[in-house]
């Protein structure tokens, strides 16, 4: 005697499919009845007010603002040479901690008292704790790193 090919999973899927079909048919009939009864059709036209909200009332024409098409800039505006700010990438600071056996340490910036990570690969001169140094910042994996570190007299 052969086993039935109809498994529990197949019968559950079939039940779900039939239920979905029945729900769809009921929704369609409900929409049809609502349309025949002359139910609310919603907002015919939607307008956007000056705050960006949708409304069903048209905007007041007296509040309309005229925009000159030539004044609209689609691209990035051109910079003047006077707009460019001079920026010195070299910073000064003090070595707060440096472990030469492990090859890393931290430098405290003298301007904003931020602590920056420093690796031995970013050193120009050999440094020790409490040395005054100049350095540049570079984006690292976990934040800004001090690179090109030199001792300052």
C-alpha cells in the first residue's frame, strides 16, 4: 500500500492559499458595495501648504511667491579665492603616554586638549612621554590618528 503524496506541509499551504483567495474576494465585494452605496471617495485633489502638509483646500493666490528661474542654482556654486580659508594641517601637542616596546602612544593636542592615538609607524623622530611634538591628523580605523610626529624644541 502506497503512502499518500499529500503531506501536512502541502495541505497547510493549500489552506493558506484558499484563505487568501477568500479574503481577496470578500474585500472586492466590500469595495463594490461601498461604491454602490456612494461612500466617501476621499480627497479629490490634494494641495501642499507652505509648511509642506497635504490639505484639501487650494492655496491662497495672494501668498504666491515669484521665483526668478536664473536665480536657481542646480550645481555647486563656484568659490572665490577669498572664500578659501587658510588651514595649517600641522598641530602641536604633548606626548601623554608612549610605550616603545608596544609601539604606540597618545598625544594631547595643545589647542583643544583632544587625545590622539599615535603609532610608531607614524613617527619621524623618536619620542618619549612629556615631549613637545608637532603632528598631523589622519583618519584611522577608530578615529583620528597622529602621523608625521616630530619633536619640537
